[in-house]
C-alpha cells in the first residue's frame, strides 16, 4: 500500500466520521458508543412508526415504567 493510498483512506474515514456522528472514532468511549446506538434506535423507530423523536422517546419511557400497562383490577369475592 502506498503512502498516498493510506492518506486518502484516512482522510475519507475522517470525513465520514465528521459527517455521520454514529460512525465513531478511535477515542470513542463505551458511554458515547451506547448513546449513539440508543439514538440510532430511537431514530429508526420514529421513522418506522411515522412519529416524532420526542413522541417515541416519551413512549419508550412509558413502556419502561409500565411495560405491560396498568394491572387489571381484581374483583373481590
């Protein structure tokens, strides 16, 4: 591999990492990686369900608090 090829590949990688946040970089820590993954999943679900990102975030938080909805009321005998 020549020096020009290596420089070209590195410059292309740096350009992609600057353009697309989720592609990561060498100094990316575990927390930032997890945030990128969660943001990407949130965006995916928002697009798939044709909702805003804020609405999907709210729905996810509601499902975390009550994953199966409110409990059924029991009838006393």
